[in-house]
C-alpha cells in the first residue's frame, strides 16, 4: 500500500470493507425486495451499523412483528457488543472523549483492533472509517441500484472477512499460543449453539472467555 | 409497517445498540478482579473462533465447499509469511473467484 494511503487507512480495513460491501449490497437489495422504502435500509446502516441485527430487523418488519418486540429483539442480538466494548476499552485505556468511537465497534473491527498492540484512537479511526463507509455505501447501492455488480464478484468477496479472521488467528497464535484454547472453545460453543440463532455468537464468546480464564493461565504458568 | 413505525424501529434499535457499545466504555477504568481481567482478555480470541464458525460455511454460495476450503487454505498458507493481511485475503478472494468462475464444487 502506498505510504500516503497507509497513513489514513489501516491495511486490515481493506479486507473488512471488501467483505462488508457485498453483504451490505445484499441487505439493501433484500430490503427493497420486501417493499420497504429505500431510506429504511440506508438509515439502518447509518445509525445501527450491525449486520446480523439489520437482517433480523428486515425479517421482523416482513413478518409484521410488534414494534417494541422488534426493538427488544435487536437489542438482544447486539448484547455481545457490550462485552466487546468492555474488553476493548479496558485494554485501550483511552481518555473519555475518543470513547465515542465505540459507535464504530463491530465484531470485525473489534477483533482486528484487539489483536496486537492496543490501538490509539487515531489508529482505531484508521481501521474503522473505511468499513463503515463501505457498509453504508454498499447498502445505498443495493437499495438504489441493485443488480449492477456482477454476481461472481459479489460472491467471491464474501470470503474476504473469513480470510482476514484466519490470518489474524494465525498471527495471534504465533504470538500467544495459549489463545488457541479461547478460539477453539469459542468456535465449538458457537457451533453447538447454532440452533439459538443470534445468541450463538454471544455463547461462543462467553465460553471462549471462560476457557481462557480456566486454561490459558495454567498453560502460561507451566511454560518454562 | 408505516413510515413512522419504521422510523421508530430504526431510532429505537440504534439508540439501544449505541448504548450497548458506548456505556461499557465508562466502566472500563474501574479496577476489576483479576479473574474478570483474564476473562475479558479471552474475549477477542473467543470472538474470532465463534465468528469463523458462524461465517465461514456461508462465505460462498451453497455447493462450493471445496472452493471455500481451498480459498481459506491459501489464506492460511500466505499468512504464515510475514507481510500483513492483504496478500492472504487477496489470495483467498482470487481462489474463490476462480472456483466460482469454473463452477467448482
């Protein structure tokens, strides 16, 4: 990446943004297909910025769920963000004002920002602005101009976030081998909790964190 | 749902989610028990594992399991080399596009 560009964009932001684009595009497209006005998905992406719960919102609107129940369901789906925020800010140790950047904390930016040295606010900004822009732009494109992107490209970009996760996992395990227990237990619990739908991620995160509490320190202590 | 109800849904959902993201940041300074500290340190790797399990099987359209495995394997192999995340991700996307183009399983 050219040094000028690297000053304003973190390289880890590119795969996240590339992964967000097709999903956001599909979200905008799906909303319009459900006869929602085009402003609805765009406003959701601008203000909510949480993929799984946005798709859930579409489902709730389509099935005619009551308003209060829909809002509560979305909060419950996003409950994991409180855990992510607490974990991130304990490590980051920022002053009060930049903590407003928490509004750009997603599963992907949280994972990318939490592995490696704790980021300063401007470093987090370098990581977070591009995925947010891609999410909003992708939604707007899907809602307003659906169908212009070749489906092959849309589908192929779907792999980019998982490739990023794997890359981050490999680099984390090389630096801190004991993290394998959190990752494995988190993955296994999320897999077993699949029938719980949106809760499976929270279950996976909680189980992996407990595994870290119980196993990882012992592994560290027994190391020569 | 009418336009006004959709608007209420958007603002209600966004406000609650913003609080979920924002409020814990103000509890982050308080001294915590060392067990809670360790628990929170385990969250990023746990989230990584859980997210991978949840999203990897649906990363590509159904019926492309081998292409998915090949693309992610390329990402792992390239991530063993030093040099950031860009090449592993680009390699995985290229393999995925190639597999989808050739209609590989």
